């Protein structure tokens, strides 16, 4: 599986546990992404991105904000000098959903330029 099919999809409004991914499905989708990992308790997926300085990291955060608004699916972000930690989860389903993996793939594409 490659990230291309995920990157081409769009997020859908999801509510309820029926949209929560199983751990096995989440791990399968995770294998299609670059350097993402499951967070504690498998509650989110996360990746740390590195940059040469603060301005590049900030520019990435701003561009990712545009993608998140367009998809209506927003990550938790931690910005620091030369780095940005991105975490996705879907609070409305109580865990991970397809939207998290779609946005992670779009985030990878953004980072690659």
C-alpha cells in the first residue's frame, strides 16, 4: 500500500464509535506513511518534522493549517525551533479514523514539497 490513495481522498464528517478504526487496520494504514507512529494508548498518530530553523517550521505549520481547514480535520501541533510535532486523532469517534490517515498523507506530501 502506498500513501497515494490516502493523499487523494478527502475527509468526511464522522461521529460515533462505528467509524473508529481497529488497531489492525490502523497499523496497516500506518505502514503506508513515512515515519508516523502510534501515540500512547494508540489514541493518535504522530510524526516529528525537522526544519533548518524556526521560520521554516512556522511556514510548515501555516501551510498545514490551510490543509487542515480545507479538509475540516485539525491536528494538534507543537512548534519549536526547527521542529514541529503533528498529532492526528478524531475526537468525534473516540480514537483513530480514516480522516487521520488521509491528513497524515497530505501532511507528508506538504513536507516533501
